[in-house]
C-alpha cells in the first residue's frame, strides 16, 4: 500500500509521466512549470501528485518506475514532444490496462498507436486563461475516470477494445529479516566487486586522499551544472544500454558530479557514440589525444 497511498490518510497517489529535460525546443524550466500545473489539477481532484520515478527509498530506477506504473491507481501521461522514455512508460501502463489520462500540448501531433485514446490538450505557451480551463478539465477527467474504473467491472483503458487479454501481474514477495539481510550482504559483495574492477582495491587512508582520488571508468560525463532530473534521466538511459555494465554517479566536490559507466567485458561497443548520446545531458570528459611517433 505504501507505493500508492500518501501519508495523508485516504488520499490516493496519481502518478505522473512526463518529460523532465530539454526536448522539442522546451527547456527544463518549462517542464517544471508544466509539472506544477498538472500537480495543481491533480490535487484539485483529490489526489496526491507524484512522478513515477520518485520514491522515498534509494533503489534501481527501472524497478521503481515499473512498480509505480503498476501500483498507482491512476496515471497522467504528458506525451508532449514525444519523449522516447515517456512513450515507453505509457506503453507499459496501457499494457497493465489501468486508468490512464493522456495529455499533450497544442504543438505535438497525435501518435498513431494512441490516437484512439482521448487526449486533453493545453497550450505550449502556457497562457493563463487556457491553462485555467485545462486544469479544470483535467481535474474533472481524473475524478470521472477513477470513479468509472472502480465501479464498472468492464472498464478498460485500452486493451479490451481489441479483444480479451489477461494482464500480467507483478508479484510481491514477503521475506524474513534474515533473508533480507542475506540479500543486502549479497548486494554489498557485488558492489565491492564492481569497485574492484574500476580500481578501488586499496583502502582510502584519509579524507584528503579521497577528495583527490578519481574513479576511473570507460565513460565519464560531467554534470557540474546540471539538475538532479537530468542526471536521473542520463543514469536511466545508461542503465538500459546493452553495452553498459555498471553506472554510478561520483560527487567530486559539492555541486560537481560525474556519471561514470563501464562497458561490459568483451562487448564491442562504440564508446564515442555512447558518450555523444549521454552528452545531451552533461559534458563528456575530453579524451587525451594519441601521440603519433615521429618518423625519421
């Protein structure tokens, strides 16, 4: 229950799926404004707004997103700009056939696969009068959709319009305290092995040497002036890349963070292409130029 019920008794979570980094000419501050608008409409409808990537604990981002997409009683998905991650998460939510409301701005065209589902539209320039009207429509839609999903046994968001399907369930397993400790120790051991592979075999003698030490990786992206959302998005993308073995964020000093990633052993990967992909969120580390020996 903790995944979708807030600490405020009786208030249900409404998950939010939307872009959080720059895309289609809209920067991060634009999406922050959109999130605030969506959250206000959700609260007006009696729900608590929460990005599906958010959680109180620290864990694997993909697992958290999938669990929230499955658990949240209702989800609002903003497909503006057709962000690939957003479209993928929308597809998963529709596959679970759970209450979903799709919204988009007036500059984004409809996608063929989801065009049959009603989309609520808002102006990309976020004009006050139109946004006020949009928030009211979204609140009404949230209340009506949730009520129908809980009272109509034949309710479907998407799947049952095309036939009879059995929706897969995500199983939850309760473990004893002893099993939990053993699993945690196993995770720590795996983490230590990963650290050994990137050159942290020796003990760190003091704080000064720790600050001066740099974790080495095949890929090194600087995020010194990037937001937490940009780092989270980059980690999400890097973790899902088939060539990448390990991904972590190193804070070299306050506000100066680097994303470090390592390629799977024996995997023939184009590191420059991966750096270019992740470089959209940060700044790739400059690689030293190879020296050509003099001839003669």
